[in-house]
């Protein structure tokens, strides 16, 4: 029985999917052993200027990546996304671009990303521009997830109030459908309507 020890992707295109059911690597799924739900395969992957299309419940993410390593041991990918239009429930925003890294080993993967957000709107609150970071760790089957996120905005508004120097931090963990955790917020100042201002 032939054994595939590695693949090399030069300028390749790969469609992936990530949702509550787990992660699919598209056409590469056939190369991954049936026990992929418990650990990454011993498969060497090298990619140069590969194009990735990742389908998620919040929107499609297009990215270019360079990567090298064995998936179950020391795989690392670095990349940059194209503009992303995000929509989730009553929230939407555009991410002009983002930089990210992906690491895998054994049964787990980790994603770290950072970028800008423009035109953010959620449940009546708006933020013209913001910076964000995200760090996610999970097993390949996505049965559990831990995440930390931060967002900072020079100005935002909600319910007729302008918020300046807004900073949000959140930490979540648990099954993807039942995440729980805590969040914290801080402000440099508030403006209530056109002429009432104060510091927090």
C-alpha cells in the first residue's frame, strides 16, 4: 500500500472549511488517515505562495501563505489575508487585511492573528476603525476551544454616546457551541450627546 510522506504546494490553491463540525482540508482530506479526528497525520507539508480559501460561518477568508513542517510535529504557516467582509448575527465589519501564523503539533493547532477593522457595527454600536488581535488554540476535531481577543478603537459610539480610547479584552473557552469566559473594557472618556463630556 503506497504511503504518502509529504506534499509540496507551489502556487497551489486549496479550499478549506471550518465550522462546528471540525476542519476540512478540502482535496487533501483523502491523504489524511481516518484517525485525523484525534491527531494530525505525520505528513510533511511545504507551501510557497499558496492560495487558501477558508469558508467559515462568519464569512470567507482568502489568504496567501508560506508554510513548512510536519503536521503532527512542527508545522508552521505564515500568511496575509485579502480584505474580509464579516457578518455574524446582527454584526458586520470589514478587515482590510490581516497577518497570521498557524502552528500544528500532535492533536492541536494554534492560530495567532492581528489586523485592522473598519466600518464595524453591532447591535447599534459602531466603530469607524479599530485594531485587533486574536489567539485561538484547539484540537483538530474542534471539540474544545480556547481563545483570547483584544480590540482597541480611538472612537466608537453607542446609544447616542461617543466613547474615546475604547479597549476590549475577552477570554473564552469550552465547546464551540457553548463558549464561556469573561471580558473587560476600559475607556479614556465619554461624550453624552453634543456637549456633555467626562472622563472615566
